[in-house]
C-alpha cells in the first residue's frame, strides 16, 4: 500500500528525517512511535505531500507519488488527520464533514451521502447535535471526532492519524480507540498511527516503527517491541 524509501527531509539546513524507510501493507495498522521532536509529524507531512523530501521516494501501490501534490494523493486514497486537528474553524461541523465527502472518488449521489454520513454518526454519536456549530468553538475531543469523520468520508485506503488522543478527555480517547479497533477488524483500509503512549499504541498496532532523532531505530511486529526499547524511546 505505502512504501517510503530512504527519505531525507530538511527544514532549511536542519536535517530532520534521516534515511527513513517503512512499509504499510493493505489493511494493516502500523504505529509510528517515538518521543517529542523525533520527526513523526514531519514524516506524515512528507507522506501527505505537504513537505518535499530532498532525497528518497514515496510509493502508493508501487506508483511513485514523491512529486504529486497533496490533493492528488487524496484522490489516490490518502487521508490525513493532523496533529492538533486543524478544522476550518469558521466552517460548521457539517461543512467540515462535507469537505471530506466531496473529496472522495466515485459516486456522490444522495443515497451514497446518506449512508456515508450515517456511518460516521454511528461511530461518533455526539456529532449530529453539533452539525451547525462552527468548528472553532468545539472542544478538542469533539474537533478530533470531526477531523477523523472528515478523513473517513474521503473513503481512504490509508489513513494517517497524528496523535489522535493528544490532549483529549479519557472518554473520547476510549471512543477513538474503539473506532480504530473496529476498522482494524474490518481491514477496509490501512492506518499509520502516530502515538507516543506505549499502552494505547501496542493495543492497536500490528507492526511498529520506532523513531529516534529523525531515524528509524527499530521496526517489526508490535509484539516484538522490547521493554528496553520502550524504556529508552517511549512514554509509559
Ligand atoms: N516548520 C519547522 N521549521 C523548522 N523546524 C521544524 C519545523 N517543524 C518542526 N521542526 C523541527 O523538526 C523536528 C521534528 O519535528 P516533528 O514535529 O516532526 O516531531 P514530532 O515527532 O512530531 O514531535 P511531537 O511528538 O512533539 O509532535 C523538531 O526538532 C522540530 O523542532
Ligand atoms: Mg508531532
């Protein structure tokens, strides 16, 4: 599904990502882990096309998308839930969600829309009551539900989730975990999840990729993460 090959990314002259290679297979949940500032968000932005690598390649289903703009990547099945949510704060919840639905490929008729929104409201039952509110007035947890809902409405093949539980009340963290777990069972799309909290990550991930100082220091099945690696590189 997704393959990154020896990515090197710079902010100006700061070398942030160093020879990053990783792979996410169809339907798999891969957790990208590492402490603050190791480059997790930078990597997701590079995969999404918001940053251009100085060297290296990004492939989706063996097609090289390294120089494709973000909107073309969306039409190839990438969806991105950024750290900090980034809703359009002036737009209502309904308008934010519609941006996701409109970005999908395939039919967008009334019946398709009804079913698609119904699924999102079943996953996040708080949303229907918030539809007319501007995104900017919602709580962090509510914004995260809208942001995930908007990404799901694009019908992704790969969902990039950047620390979806950061700064969110526990009841919504549980809800988000349940949603990710449900999709994992269905294997409808792959998920690349950024998370620095070991417990949450290890419950959900098939595979892990552990980063330190801009480089991958370990990767493999989640069950193979050692206590030593966790202690050295993660928040427990
Ligand atoms: N726009 C920018 N310009 C310059 N340096 C940046 C910029 N954004 C991030 N950095 C630097 O790049 C490095 C990696 O940042 P990044 O946000 O990718 O880390 P992260 O692993 O996502 O951290 P966190 O867990 O805190 O979200 C950090 O040293 C950060 O200070
Ligand atoms: Mg980050």
